[in-house]
């Protein structure tokens, strides 16, 4: 008796109790890159697991997001083991992504070329040894005790607030570590990596789904790095470095949580005020351009900055780039033949620049209104004029691209990059990707205000991400200032909205893989039912509703 496994290349017959290694062996013949796991009936399966049903299997390798995360996770464990072999008292602390690299620090080890070379040499040795990653189950309290004794208090605190009575950890050689997602079978599955010195720490580089053959070149992003550092200082003020510490505050009740919300919002208020002050200092600014990736809070940020400018006696005119879309039939196509709404070419740049130039010159201008139902530009007859000291605010994904507003001199523009740059991690080795925060925001917003299910949002997300990589991230360092719209308390509130939406997606759908991953991620947060404590002008209101602003 056995099972039938369908693949893109045919049918594989598996004996009862056979492991997914056999499925991977069959698929590897037609797969260019090393298979790290199997996606079976839309669930990720580690290769040592056994097949228990008929189903459809696809390879997971470095060319997929799931595979890239597995690859990076294994590298982090390898770094951890190498450090323990070399410096028993050292500590690996993972911070955030910078471009294609991952920034981390090693406490107890100097940042020097000599030490980097030694670390890489030890890592290569571990990879050559091809040591197994063994998954073992501990009781929750045994896991807490183990990590407390290992002085990894962040992990112990994370487990304290989990409902599950057991914890699955990974053992490699004699070393035990915790990762909330999957691993390859052994260290030998990793073949390429590099580590370079950067700032006070290091950058880990490896092949990615965008560059599966080679290690991508690392280019420093000083403005982005300084924004992460600034937010880390905010977390220090709040005394929160990990999800466990956040949960500890939530567990103390509404009064303590309410205080956290108010302090977090006050930090945002101060930053918006500082941005307005910077704009006022530059006396010749006529155009304020806001840009950022999807669900970064651009619209609320534009409105908040406008409010702060009004405190200075200014009356900003806000213009939406959405109103400058070409008529639908004129919008260019992607390589796949779809309308490329993310492209700069989808906008009528000539009309936009003429309107902006005329406004700055003091002329009266009739602004267009785009009808997304008909796909046509409309004219309402409403005309506007701006005073000599009245700034114009535009927000949209292309705001930092100089080609968008090339008719306006650069010294008359002030550019703001907005994104939700989360610095808090699950623990010191399990980072929270910035992208996940934005995706959860978008799932909630799309359901609340755009009539879209979580399934539809997940289906669209890959194209959204592709557009961000092409049209937003290459220009982020062009900003005069960066604003981090992430709120440390937001995921425990968004959890209340997002979980029921994600649970509607079942395993017959390809998007189940991502829905399940997000649900596992949200499970680490205690819910925070203090929605009434969220100010009406908060960025979070753009997604959960009941905002003082109109969108």
C-alpha cells in the first residue's frame, strides 16, 4: 500500500511511510537549484517528514520566497554554531534587512576583517561536515528552562505567552536553537554566502530568489540604516526589544497598554512635527513629495504633515497622483500582458508637470479627477490657485523618482520616504520582516475599505512587491527624510482583524501556504483589544477604520 504524488513532471508512487526525500530526489532531476523542502498540497514539508496522503508536490528552492527564508534561516543557525565553537560567550543578534543583506551584530566579538575571516572559515567547515538539523519537541516549560539557563531570555519570554504546551526546536550537533519556520535537512544544503563588516556589525549575504545563481552586490543605504537606528532608540524608550516584552506589557492590562499606545503615538507626533520644521527651514520648498511601498501609511502621513504645516501658518494643497492615470486603454502592459498600473508610464506626466508648474507660477488650474470605474479622466470644473508660500503635497509610489516632477527644480522639492520599518523581532534571532507588517495592514485595509478578501490580497501581493522593487526601493535614498510609520502596538491589534480573514483560506488554494505562515506569525502576539485607545489621526486608522481623515 502506498500513495500517489502528482508533480509538474509526472506521477511519483510512494510507499507507505516514505519520506519526502524520495519526492525531492525525483523532482531534483528536473530542477536546476537544490531542493530545500517540498510544497505538498500547499503546505511546506521538511524533507525528513513522511508522506501520509495522496497529493500534489512542488519543489521549494532558493528561487521562491519560502526557499530563500529556509536558506537564510539555516545560515543563521550555522553562524550561531560557528560562534559557539569559537567564542562560547558570544551572542548573535539579528536586526533587519538592508537591501539584499541582513544586518546582525555579534556581542563579545570585535568587528574586524580577521574575525570575519575566521567566522567564515568555521562556517564553511560546518557546511562541509553536513550536520543534520534535527527537529525535537520539548514541553513549553522545559524549553523556557533551557533557554533561561542558556541566557537566551528573549526566547524564554516569547514561549511564556504562547498557548501551546509544547515547543519544537532544532538541534544541530550539540546545539539547540529555535526558529518559527522550517529548515533544510542539513548544513550541507547551503553552498554560497558571504559576510562583510558594516557599521557596528556585519552584513550576511546569500543568493536570493531574484539572484539565485550569485550573491548580489551589497550597496550601503545610510539613510535607511539611520532610520532603523532611530526606531531602535524609540524601542529603548518603550523598553521593548522583542515580542515577549511587548506581550508582557499587554498582559498587564488596558491601563499599561493604553500608556504604550499614547507614548508610541507621541513619538510619531514629534517626528511629523520635526518633518514640518525641516520643510519650513528650507524657505523655497514649493512641492512636498511622499513615496513609499504599499500600506506604508503614505496617505495618513501626507495629512499629518499637512496638519503640522498648518501650525506654521501654511495651507498645503494636496494632490493625488491617482488622478493622473492615463485612460485605461492607454496604460502600458507588463511582460505578462496585464495593465501595468505600477509603472511610471501609467501616469500622464506631461499633464502633471504642467499643472504643478502653472500652480507654482500662481496660475489658476483645473485639476483632473480619475474615475476608476470607467477608467477615464474626468473634469469637474473645480479650479484651484495657490499662494506664493503655499506648498503642494503629492503622494504616491513614484514620489521620489525625479522623472515624475522633472519640470520643478530639485531645490524647490522636499522628498519624504514612508515605510513601516519594524525593528522589534520575535527574539534576537527571529526577525520580523517589514514586508509582513505591510501585508497584514493591506489585508485588513482591503477587506475593510475595498471589498477584497484576504485571498485576493495575497493573489495580488507578488505583483505589488515586484512593482515596489522596480519603482520604489531604488529611489529610497533620494529622500530628504525618512519616516518610519510602524507602531510597536499595531500587530496585536491588527491580529484581531486579520486572523478571521486568513482562516477563510483553505489548503486547496496555492495562497494557503502564505496564509498559514502569517497565522503562525500572528500567534506569537497576545491580542490587544484596546481599539478605542487608538487616536483618530493615527496611521493605524488608515487600515482599521474610524479615522478623523477622509481617504
